[in-house]
């Protein structure tokens, strides 16, 4: 949806990569080992399992907190909703990130195998970066000549929200009705940035205005062909 959404996607990608690395590496034990050594390996295996379970838990929690990312993954649980981009939600996400880092550090890295240590390090770096970067969350341009909520919302509705039955169509209508809140939250964020003096360069404005006008050409905004995101077709 915007730069924050891109960060969320990257966050989920990093965690997914961590899970993949850990699962592919595994921690294998031979059948015949001296009892003390076998006990040590069992402890290590337990810590590896704990780490892998945590990686997967965080990944799935973040996915299920993002209706938009759910749609990208083909999950329809919150198919009628948009992501919450409010300040309150960002603060909530920050607290979850801090808790995730604390939980990660409670895992004994020295007891992990090589591949799970890589996953551990990737996740730790990602979580620490998110916490450190939080104070700069308004230092970007969520609407610009390259991308922005004004263009990604209709693109998402056209390309990602698949309609195969009546329930999907009703969810689509709910998302259309929810666009107002999406843009209200965008405006709030832009106003915070303006107060901080964080405004896109002047040359960006004509490009954004032009692309925004293209989105509202045609019916139902004016005479002409109906815009595709207002069409509900392929309902079986």
C-alpha cells in the first residue's frame, strides 16, 4: 500500500526466509551415540524446535494481522478488510516487536545448529532494525510519483481481490466501502508529516494529481466506460 506496507512485506519475507533456512538445515542425530552426548543433542534439538516454532508463530501472527497480505497469500479470512494504518496500530506493532525480540533472546543461540543460527540472526537484525527505525516512521513519502495509496488501492482491488462466489463479491463491496477509512488514515499521516516539515518535492505533485485523476475517469464519476474496480464480474 505504501512504504510502511513495503516494510511489512519485507518483514514477513525475512521471517519466512528464516523459517525456510531453519527447516531445510534441520538438526540430525545419529542412532548410535554415547548416552551423555545423546542427551546434549536432545537438549540442542529441543532448543532448535523452540526456535523454529517461534519463527513460524511470529510469521503467521503477522500475516493474520494484515488482511492485505492475507489476500496476497490467498487467505480469505479477512477478505472484506484493509490493514489498519493508524498511529495506535503502529504503537501496538512496536510493542509486539519488542516482545518478539525479548522472546528471541530467551532462546539459547549456542544450542542451535548452524542453519537455525542464521535464521536467529536474520530475525534479530530485522527486529532490532524495526525498533530503531520506528522514530523515523514518518520520514517518507507515502504518496509520490512512483507509488502510493492513491494508486495501489485500485491496483490491489483489480489484481488481487479475486471474486469466485457471492461471498467474495460482498467482501469486495465491503472493501470498496472501506476505502474512505484507508484514505482518512493516509491523510492523517500526511498531516503529521506536514507538521514535521516532511513534504514531497514540488515536482511530485503534478504526477500524483495526474495519476489520481486517471483513477476517477469514467463511470460512476463521469460519463464514459465504467472503471474496472467498480465492476464485479466472474461471480459463479
